[in-house]
C-alpha cells in the first residue's frame, strides 16, 4: 500500500506591493483600520500584461519541482485550484500543462475558493493511494485584485484579497514513510451568498450586460461578520476532527498552517488550541488573502524559513466561500 507525501513546495507572488496607505488613496480607509480588523499591512497585486494565473503558477511549480528533485516529465496528473482562471473556459490546468510542456497528462480544475488547495490535496491523495498516479502536481493560484470593488462601498473586501500562486508536488511513498495521514472536507451551501461573486453567470439571459456592470455584480461580495462567526467555529471543528481521526492531541501539532483569511481568525484559533507562536505560521500580514494560494504559499515560506522539518506533524485548515471548510494532517 502506498501513501502520498509532499516532496516539494514552491510559490510566487507579483512584484507589485500595495500598502495600506496606497489603499487609503483609493477608498475611505487607513492603515490602523485595516491592521486592527485584518492584521494586513501589505499585499501583492498583479500587473496587467505581465502577470497571469498561468505564469505565476508556472514559476511556483518550477520551484516546487526543483525542491522535489523531479522533472516535469515525472508528473502524472495536475490538479489546479482557482476561482480566478485566465479564461472562462478552458480551466487553468491545461494552460499550465502547456506552459511547462508537460506530457499529455490529465488536468483537473476545482473551484472551492479558500478551501481549494486542501480539496485538491485530498483528491491527489486518493489518486496516489489507489495506485492510479505516482506523482501529482497540486496548485493553488489566484488573481483576485481585478475582481475587487475599490470604492468605499467595497473596502471591507478590497483591503483583504490579493494575488499569488503556490504549488506542491505529491509523490507515492511506502506506507511506513511520512506523508498525508488524513483529509476532511465539508460544505454548507445555504450560506453561499455570504461570500460570492454573482456574475457572469450562465443562468442569466445575457451573461454580460451594462446593467450587470453598473450594479457591481461582477465584484466580490462578502458579509464579513457572518464569515468570521462561522469561520472560527468550523476551523476548530475540522482541526479537531483531523486530530480525533488519528488519535492525536493538539499538543502533537508541530505547525498549524491555516488559510490566511484574517489574522484575527488565526489568532483566535491559536488561542483556543493553546499553541505557542512558533507552532502557527501566518504570512497574511505581508501577503493578504490569496484564497486558494494561501496555504501552499505559506507552506513554501515556512519551509524556506526552516520552520518545517522532516517528520513534523503539520495541520492544514481552511474555511471560505461556499461555505466550504477542510483540514489535512500530515507528517512532513
């Protein structure tokens, strides 16, 4: 029997840095207001004509492949998590397959927003455990800044979301080796409209109209209070579910890598789990919320900084649009 293990991680964020002071020139906000509510001080936004979801993912993937010690020719399957693809169709997986000149392997796109990377990780884990594939590339990448309402009305969302890409190479290893222990996936669709982008949608008589543009239905809409209240409950539940499933106590966690939704949420979870600072990794302060990109980017940065060592017990957890939430427990 095989299990799956993360062999290498990589990330890329656009060069353009946007500070809170920069945002204060676009909308009625200021550095103190943003930091107090979100913990974010800077974020990276794409440069049109320079950055795409595809080329950001290519750079993250190249880093992950190098760190994993494998070539593009070794990858058997691609799973791409994004809600902001370069095209409406086709999905971004095939664009990355073309960009890196992979073999004619399968490419699967999933749209689970903030939980997207863990959902993709879980899918890859199943493919490897069944023996269908030996090496799977999992990517989470977004360009969110072009979907933000940068007026006073949209400031609660516009100050949070950002752009970037992260990638992980999963490989099959023997069952007695470190690797993914379990993944846990959930959804609750009655709250879909608490965090969503309505248009363009296929059920409209006309997919794109001036009326839609004027109404702002192309912008991300978020009920921040509702998201926060649900997030703190679901984060705790799904982390505990992973620990219980594996017969482990929270004290066994060497590093918690939560989805970077809001620093205040991460700090609340840390307090409830009674984890010291060195056991929780946050980078939202300088990168913002890159949705499906947050966890792989954080894993890559944590590895770079020496905060992840071989054999460490790593807990990943996410909550977001859908609502969906998920967790994964693994030995590095």
